[in-house]
């Protein structure tokens, strides 16, 4: 691929507070030949506010796959393109994946201009573990499918981040309580970077009544950050662990059986040994 080809820039825009637009984002939007937007009606006023007047190309879920040839033609003609979404970082619960993956497979130059992202903003202020996390996006709007998705995450040990719409926030938290239990800690991050920004962390058993008691708190945009499942106590033996020890005991002395069971389960050797002594 020659360098005469254009570049696709993935440009993050504010999630509510216009001052969060970066200098690089503005310079990039001013320098490109086209701006691909999720919704022209949404982005035109924002761009106008920053004094940016460029040809806009609509890119949404329904035309994304068919738009790849347009991107290829423009980039091959040496034109550069910026991709933005309605808010935040494109591709994060927003269109763009098929374009970026298609163009990268063809070897085109794609460069991110990083900036606001609701999931990272919420996670960073949540007080929950940030060393490992998984982004789950929007849960299904259908009750049964949503429960099934949550049940698949019941033992997820890492922090989970969800997006949710205001009209579903209460029922989603209730479904989480049903699956994760009332003690699971969550952080509700509402209207981040905006006037009514509210961030509240606590067990589901206190967050749900607090939210239900104030209809104002049910308005706006939400990120739900959920603590990972508590790791099982290394000193507690499950029924399976106990059965394993019993089986091993039939073949070898308690000390060796405890050693082997500990290696297999990751639990403490002494826990197996103590259990064996008291249950022999
Ligand atoms: N691409 C965006 C990003 O980088 O975060 C997300 C787009 S997704 C279609 C929109 C969802 O993100 C909203 O329904 C809400 O769950 C979350 N969101 C966006 N802005 C937010 C904000 N200011 N405060 C809280 N959540 C927000």
C-alpha cells in the first residue's frame, strides 16, 4: 500500500461536556476530506459549533456493510476520512466495526484519536477493581434473554461494565439482584460529564431502593459497573472437593491425598489435611 492513500481516523467526541473535545480531535476533523457520522442530524450541529464544515457521510448499522466500497474508493483517491459517532468513542457500542475490520484487512492506514468513552469514565470513578474488566455493552431488552445473559456472567470474576437505557434501568438492576444476589456491589454512573452527573456505589440491595425513591435519578444516560463474583474461600471445601479427597484417600495416605487435591483444586493443602483428620 502506498502512502499516497488517505487515512481513516477514529475520532472520539464528548459524551456530554463539549469541553472534553481534544485539540487533536478538532485538528483532525478540520483536516480531513470527509467525516463519517452515525446520524447527520445529530453531528451537524456539534461540528458547526466547532466551526467544522465538511462533507458528511452517514454510517449506521443498516448501511455499514454496504459502505465499505465508498471508504475504499475515497482512501484510494488519497482522501482522508474521520469517523465519529453520536458521542464518545466510535465502535464502542456504536457503528464502525465492519468498516475498520474490512479496511485493516486490506492494509489501509487507520489511526485512533482517543478521547471520551462512557465505559472508561465510569470504571475509572467507580471504586471497583480496574485491573481486569469486561465490557458487556447493552443487555437484551427481552426479559428471558437478559436473565440468560446475566446467568452466564454469574461467576465472572472480573468487574463487568454495562450500558443501559433509562426506561430499563430499574428492571435491569432487579434482574442483576436476582442473579448476582443483593450483596453484589455495583456502581451506577449517570449523566457523566453533564450537569446532573451522579455516581453511586453500593450493594444492589441499597442502590435499587435509592433509585426507585427518586424518579429524577432514573433519567438520562447510565453505565452500570458491577463487581466481579467473590472468589471462593481458599479454606472452604465444596462438596466436590470433599468427594475428591475421599476418592484419593482410598488410594493413598491423607498427606499425599491432601497434596494432590490441593494441586488439582488450587486450594490449601492444610485445609484438605484438616478436613481429612476430622472426618476420617
Ligand atoms: N460510544 C459511546 C462511548 O464511547 O461510551 C457509547 C455509545 S452507546 C450507543 C450510548 C450509551 O453509552 C448510553 O445509552 C449510555 O449507556 C452510555 N453513555 C453515553 N454517554 C454517557 C454519559 N454521559 N453518562 C453515562 N452513560 C453514558
